[in-house]
C-alpha cells in the first residue's frame, strides 16, 4: 500500500464548533416550530373559540356574568344574571333556566356530607346528562346532584 493511500485511509475530517453550534440552532428552531404548530397553536385556537362563545352568550343575554364552559357528557356553558341562572348547549342555545332564588349551596353541602360522606371542598353548577346539576368535589370524590331534586346523577373517585 502506498503512503498516499495510507494517508487517505487514516485521514478523518472533523467539524469544528461552528458546525456544532449551527446544528444546535437548527434543533432549537425545529423544536420551536413544532411547539407552535402542535401545542400552542391548538391551545390558542381553543382560547379564541371560547372567547367567541362567551362574547356570543353575552350578546344574547345582556348583563350575564360568570360565564363558564363545562364538559361532562358534552360541552355546555352556564352563567347568571341578577335573577336568573342560564345553561347553554354547545350551539349556544339556551337549554334551561332557573330562578336564582332556587340556588341552595347549603342544602347541597348538607346532603353531600350526610348522605354520601363527602366533605365538600367545592360546590358549583354544571350540566349533567340531561339536567342542571350541582357538582360537589371533596373527600377525593366528585358527586353530581340534580339541581331540582338533589338526587345523585353521577359519582366517581377523583385523584
């Protein structure tokens, strides 16, 4: 084997720190682009859709407050005015209303403790399978009680 062939065989080209830095920049850009497309992009779209839904509800019911989205069996929205509670479906049509004077968080807390052994951390309104409900969370459990009858609609362990 000649000396020239031996030199070519043993000669390896190494790239310097500039190449490594360029590859690191490309990697950071690639991760940033993927992040914006697949993670923050859908989150921004969801936030915009939610803000649009809230605005449409506020147009439909002047003076409505506390509009929230709830997801149980399907997506619903709820809010209230000075004298009425409202529940809306995913198309933002009113599903049902109740007079705000019928709201009874104290009775719900009492039923949760007495009948189900749940010490409520939170009690809020939601929409169950086909009627408005109180959602009770506490004692590592979630309980849905029908708004009108206070009967159990759903119960499960929470983590």
